[in-house]
C-alpha cells in the first residue's frame, strides 16, 4: 500500500486549520466509547484535465447524514456544506493526485457515560494521498475468519461507526498473521457477509452474486456502483441472495470492492484456488469499466464525478 501522506489542512471545530492543530482531548466521548461515524471517499486525478475528480460525493455524504439518526447525532453543517468542506480541504491542501477524504462526525463532549442521546456532536475532515489500498492486479489470498460479523441488532454494519471497526481489525489481523491478504466474514448463521472492510462478489455461470443488504453488510457505494455497471455496461444478471461458505470455494470468480479496495480480484479462499489462481474475465471487465468511470473517462457516468478545481 502506498504511503499515506496527510494534507496540510483539515476541517476542525468549524474552520480550516493546519493538520497538526486538529486534535481532540483524551476525555473526548468518541475516543473513550467509539461514538463516531465516518465516510471514506476517493478523489482520482485526471491528468488530461489536471483535476481531481471526487467519486459519488453526494451519495457518501447522504449515507453519513442518514446514519447520524442511528447514533443520535446533530451537527450545524448540512449535506451541501459537508460536500463543500470535502472539496475545500483538497483545494487548501493543494493536492493534484489521488486522494482519500475522511469526514468524521463524532461525539465531542468531554463526558463519561456510554450513551449517544443528548451528547454533543461535531464534524471534522482530513485527507491523505492514497494509491492502491491492496493488490488489484495479481489477486488476493483470503481466509474465512473465525471472527463473526457483527449483527445489525448488536452494532449495525451499515453504519461506518468508529467503534465497530475493532471487528474488522480482528478479522484482518487474524488473516494476515496466518499468511493471507484478507479475511471473509461469516454471519452468526454461517452465511457469508463480506470482507473485513469491503463488500464481496462472486461470479457463477456469468451471473454476479452478492449478499443482500440485510446480511449484516455495509451497503457500499462502490457495491451499488458495481451492480449498476454490471447490469448496464456489461449486460450481466446481478443477484442479491444469501451465500453459503462452500460456494466461495466452487465459484468461477471472486472479487472484493470498496472505496479503498476498488475492484480487487480474489485468487484463493482457504487455500482453495479460484479460476486457476488468476483474476477472472468478468472481474477484469468490471475493473476496467470501473476505473474508466471513476477517472471521468466514461461520458455516460461523468455525473458521478465532482471536479475539485
């Protein structure tokens, strides 16, 4: 993974400040209880236009604002203001390359007590330079995790909450310590949820299959994009249904997707080789279409990209 160099300017406490001044107290509620939620948003550099194109910015911010209801969060900034803050942080930092934008809404009070109702919330935002988050060329070796995906009635996976990512961290760390690149989560009922921090797709008989929104997954922006592109650009049938663990072993192709992962092929699961250990043809087609879209090169989907400069 490329070095993560932060932008010099962040949004914090209602204004733009040097990144070194964007600090919270150790007494902050979110630091003590994990009571924050965030988004991960990509900006891709288009060299021909000499511009950074932010992908599906309104969709990301809309999801974050909706999830505020779950954590009982109220902030003065509305959706339009947050979108502009994400763009302005890039402008003030002067980046003209691939970036990752991280807006966070967090419980900012210096108070004790594991509650979300009636606790003050604030917005902050920073950016980093970011290239490929994982190997998107040769494929990933993954393992089914011994850790189970959090249930929607415990800590909802549809909310990108800061505290819930200990679940992802445990699964990803277990996989890497065992010599794998990434993990696959099962739900408590044994069906497949997703990767540690990305959605999972499999291909069977030229059909693209993924777990449904009620399968304890993050309903990913990239996931929705891949489903739409598979149908519209490639003419493929897309199915949302429960997936059994052993289906992973017998599928024609597997791939992860997400803002960080982008479209990342899987070449083996639990040391069972998929598609001869190479990225499958449909995965590669989707990957090609996806990168054209996010880089603003496909006029049919150009409206998904917001120019920074």
